[in-house]
C-alpha cells in the first residue's frame, strides 16, 4: 500500500491541476469507487460548480477541499490506486481500470485508476481538527474529512508535537514497530518505512515502547521522518507500475532501501545477512547484528 511519500507525490502533482479550478463534471464508472458515500455515484453530481481550494494530505489520506471548507472529496489509494492528470489536448484511452473521472473548467481531467478496486473516493463533510491546527499539508484550514478525524498527524507535519508523540508512545506499552504502524498515534508510516526507520535507529521491532528511553524513541521518529523525506525527494518507492505520480512516472527510492525486501542480502553497515520474520500477516526485515532482538519479548 502506498505510504506517506507516495501519497505526497500525488498530492503535490494535483495542486497545479486542481487548486483554484471549478469542477465541471464528475463521472463514477465503478460502484465500488463510491461505496463509502451515502447515495453512491449520484451524490457526486453535487460537486459540479464547486471550486477546489486545496489539495491536502494527512498521513496516507488525500483530499480535495471545496469552497468554504465544509466539504471534501476524500481519496484513498488502497493497494493499487492512481490519480492521473490529463491536460486538455491529450487523447489517451482511459483503459479498463478507470473507476472515476473529474473534469475541471479548463478541460483538465483527473482519473482515479484502480486495478484491484480496494481504493475509493468519498464525498464527505469536514469536521474541526482536535487540536485546532491545520488539517494537513496543503491547507491552513483547521478541518478534516469526517472519516479521517481519528488519524493522527504525521512525521512530516510542521504542526506535529514530537515531544508529546514520544510521551504518548511510551504510555502505549506495545512493541515499537506496532507503535510506528498505529495510525491513531502517528500516521503515514507503513511496513516499508517502519523497517527502514528501525534499521537506521538500530532498534529491533519487538522492543517494548515503555522500556525505551524517550531519547531513543525520538531518534526513531526522527529516523522515520528522514527516510520518508529522502523517499519523497526520489518520487517515493515503486516496486511495480502501480505506484506512480500524476504523470504516470514511478519513484526510484527502492534502490536506496537498506533492509526492506532484502532478506538474505548483506547489511550495508555491518555485513551480516538481512533477516525476515513474520509480522501481522506481513514481514519484518532487519539486521540481526545491528538490531539485536530483546531477550524478553512482549
């Protein structure tokens, strides 16, 4: 599933195409794309004539803020969702996986393409942010789409209280990798960047959060922020043709991964073999020398 860097690449690409434009038409081409919206595909007719005033992201969630900020068009990319911008004059065939299409007053289109149909778009009301700060990157408005109200700020959010996040993490009494993946604690981190951050911080994912000094948790979060910023600068991590920007171009941070997907290869820091272990129906990748497993696991 795309994580923060991949979604941010998409958000940034939507800004010049949509912000300040008026919605001319919306077409829902597959009912699953609108499954979370009351009224289904017909509800999206209400978007016609509305101005897009922001393309906003919090964690892995992306939304278009409309008019007076009381409504938002929320998009979740799921496992294979893409947002592709088509400028006027292009004549590309949409293909069989086009699930929704939005057209603006200048003739531009944004296609929501989703091969596996796990993603969706949702026309929803907004609610105030719990802390009174901006909802996310891309707008100063202190609102969030209602379905995202439970999602915490992410590590690249300038309004994140890192000291408070560290304190909340120590109170969770859980394993440190589980804390990284808890979107109600800190959003945007998935399996790829959790493994990479833990390697950078020299921490095993099963270490207990309440047994770690605050300074070590801060180092971990700073490592996660750094690796995601580096991935963002390289267009994100693309393992196949599904993770692309709005022009259909993949990112290339996969070349810089140190542990994720490298089981059996040598650690670039110490030379030990990268290990893989089962974790929450997925896998964890780590260096058994640089990231010592705790003697007592919780």
